[in-house]
C-alpha cells in the first residue's frame, strides 16, 4: 500500500502536528514541500474538485490578508482560485493529504484521520 502524501509547508504548525501525529500512529508518509517543490497543477485540480475552493483557500491566514483587494476578488471560480494558489502556495489551507484510497482531506482532524487508518 502506498503511503499518504502530505502537502504543505514544513514550518507550518498544523503541518508539524499532522506529521508528528502520523508518525506516532506508525504511518509513514511522503511529504511534498510547497516552498521547495511548488504546487503540482494536476494535484491542485484534484484538490479543487474534491474539496472545493472555499475549503482550500485559507482566508484567515496572513498571506491572504496581505493580498491586494484585486487578488482576493479574483477568487470567484475554480480557475481564479487555481491561479492564486499556484502563485501563492501559502494561501492553501494545510495540510492537504492524498490518502492511499484516493480521498483528499484539507486540514488536520485527528478523529477523521484515525477513522481513515482503520
């Protein structure tokens, strides 16, 4: 069975907690660093289909607040969201996880993740 792929930024507190939690459960994962490796366009399209832009775009973070009004206003559809998220990966809510069964989750939810590991 292939390991889950955790996408995020290594210094993000939520990503750190999620990776530590997986390790504590004995689950090996592959980590994809947005800062070093960018955001794969095919993965971004999958995430938008699975989770939707309202879930994927982190409108509470400092990067979002630092965007211009025009940049924020451009996120009216998936194409606008994809352009912003590809250009500004820090706006993606983290972590995004692609599970071995093909499911995609956004954010860290230990109860949900425990159920997925059963």
